[in-house]
C-alpha cells in the first residue's frame, strides 16, 4: 500500500468547483517552497533541505562573523551589532524551518491549507480563498523585497567602501564578491523562511474569515438552529487546529522578538554606543523584518478572533429582532407567517443615522436582521445565543485568546518592560 502521507510539495487528487485548477492556484506557493528547499519527500531531498539549512542559516553566519572581523577598520565598518543580527536571524530561521519540517511530515500542502475540506464551501468562499492563495506570494515579495534591497545596498556599500582594509583572501575582488553573495543568500534564505511561515498563518486565518462571513448569512435566511450549530462546530474545530499548529511558533516569535529588541536597546541606548546609519544599518533592517513578521501573525489572529466573537453580537441582535416583533404566540413557537420587508426594516430610519460604518465590525453592524422565524422558537434562539456566549471561538496560544484585549495586555507589558529597561540603561550610562 502506498504511503498516504503527503509532503508539502506532493500533488494530491483534484476536487471540484473552483479548485479544479489546483496547479495554477498553488503554483507560486509550491515554487516558493522549492526555492527554500523544503521538499522532504524522500531521503535525498530531505538531506539536501537540511544541508542547505545548515549552510545558509548556521554555517555562513558563523563563518562570515569570524572571517570578516575587522579590528583595524574605521568606525563605519566595524559593525558592532553584527552578532545580535546574526543570532536573531539564525534563531528565527531555525524556528521557522523546524515548524515547516514538522508540518511537512504530518500534512500535505492541501491538507495544511484546508483545501481538502473546501469542496463543501460556497462558491464565494472558494473564489475568495483562491484569490488569496494567488495573492499570498505577492504579499511575501511585498514584505521581503524592500528589506532585501536595503540589505543589498548596505552590503555592497560596506564591501566597496571598505577597500583593502577589509579582510580578503587571494584576490580582493573575487573574495569580496563570493563573501558578499554568500551573506546576501544567507540573509535572504533566513528572512524568507520566517516570512513564509507568517504568510501561511495569514492564509489559514483568511479562509476561516471567509467562512465566518459566509456563516453570518444564516441569520438572514430561514434555517434550523441545528444546522447553525453544526456549521459553527466546524469553524471552531478549524480554529482549534490552526491554534494548535501555530501556537508554539507565535509564542516563541513573541518572546524572541521581545528579547531581540531589548538586546538591541541595551546595545544602542547608552551614550557611548555612538550609533549611526553606517554602524546600525543592518540592525535596523533586521529589527524591521522581525517586527513585521510578528505584526502579520498578531494582526491575522486578532482579526479572525474579532470576527468569530462578533457572531455572538449578531446572534443576540437576530434573537432580539425576532422577539420584539408584535406577534402573539400562545404555544411558544414563532408565527408561521413570514414577516414582510416593511415590518423588518421599519426601524432602520432610527437605527441608521450615519452612513459611516466600521469595516472591522461588518458582521455586527447596525442594520436590523431580516427575520425568518418559520421554524425557530424563542427557546431555540435563546439556546443558540447562550451557546455562542459561552463558546467563544478564536485563535488561542496555550489557552490565551489573541483578541484586542490580549493585544492591549501584550502592549502594556512590553511598554512596561521597555520603560524599566530604558530607565536602567540610562542610569547605568
């Protein structure tokens, strides 16, 4: 029997709908995974993947640190913050590579991105997710290219302006070209693999956002409470899967970015540091890259959590709109007659006095919900609202919900640590 386990780059059977052209929609993503050498479908390819990782993420940074140490260089070429930069990038590359390798051994690309369960979704969800998959690699380039161009400019300036003062071997031009190329390849590899994991997390969250927006439409049509609960169970399960897969990566990224930035603060704040763009250019680009990756993860997690929790408000409003309608019902069931549009939206004139709406709250706006209460009783609606209130969905990290309240707590903690460390640093200097 053939092994049913898929690697990230293995092909799987096609499904119907908008996913028939699987090769077209995943072509750029598969190509990116090949470029970062994550094809571990057999022993040879796995060996190559790990060899390139050790070479570019560990070997080149260590070798260049010792080979390019320049005690006789002028201040602009001394690079006092190089050790912080190399350790930070290598640590994040190691974390990202281990995560991708683990996911590669457990899931295929289609299963990892929930494409195998997308055939039962609506055409709107399939079309929106397909567009997001095609856009994901463009987003990777948007985040990666500006940083890479900045690093290229800095490296080229450093080698060209250094001249014969920089260490070189045999021939200065060949030596500088080889060393500069290796450093740039190492930087690109380490940063790209970190951004790639962040983009994969964003894409996974985006599918669930599309599902939530599609799920919210059940409150605008006649449906059964049971079918609403089943669909909500599926969404909560997918969110738990995403949380479980990415929780270690998000937590360690938050901790390591914090540690990296505080180390940078300790090195640059003292008056004796004499920081300028020539000395700290590489450090600036590294900090921007790491903080941007963390921002992608936290923003995606917060957005989907907010969308998921907005369903509770939407369900409560739906329940209230059905309850306040002026119909008497002695048996506890809602009336059989459908409520006309004029009865449903008669209060909109009073409730919608402003044309502006918050785009983040599109699941819970001020519009009254069209009430289709043909088969839904008050007790069933109340039970559904109670269930949603006590079973809030969202992205969690080891039980900690990543919502706006959580982000405020993280921000306040980071600010307190920053101010304390800044005070200690200034006092020492």
